[in-house]
């Protein structure tokens, strides 16, 4: 929600990160990663391939050629326009950090 409110378009990269795009041309601006309340931004976690959320996002940003990383505690869910089930309406509207 916060990142959308700041004007970023959000594109899923994998199950734990998103590419943030800015401006009308959708310039690749940053990688976002959100960690859970039982996780730490600087300690390894299984869902980040036993790396910290920060390290995972920095590596991905380097690989993708993106200059910034946003690491925040919160929920990372994406818009899924092809979803046909009404029961997953929350995931279709999505929320990022």
C-alpha cells in the first residue's frame, strides 16, 4: 500500500520481491522486499534462500541493474488480474509493505 501510494507501479519478480517502476515511462527504480514480524532485515531466513532480506534484495538489484532497494517489514502481495476466484479478492488488489 505504501509503495503504491508513493506512485510506484509494482511488478512481481519472485515470491518475495517486486520491481518498482516510476514515472509515466515505467523506469525501473528499485527492488522492494518485505520481511515478516518474525524475521529480521539482516538475519538469514529460509524464504530468502538462507540470506537476509536485505542481502537477497541487494543481490537481485545488482543482477537486475536497479540502483535502489527498499527493505520494510510488512506484507508483499501482488495484483493478479487473471485470478478468477472471488475468495482471493485481497490478493487481486494486492498490497506492498
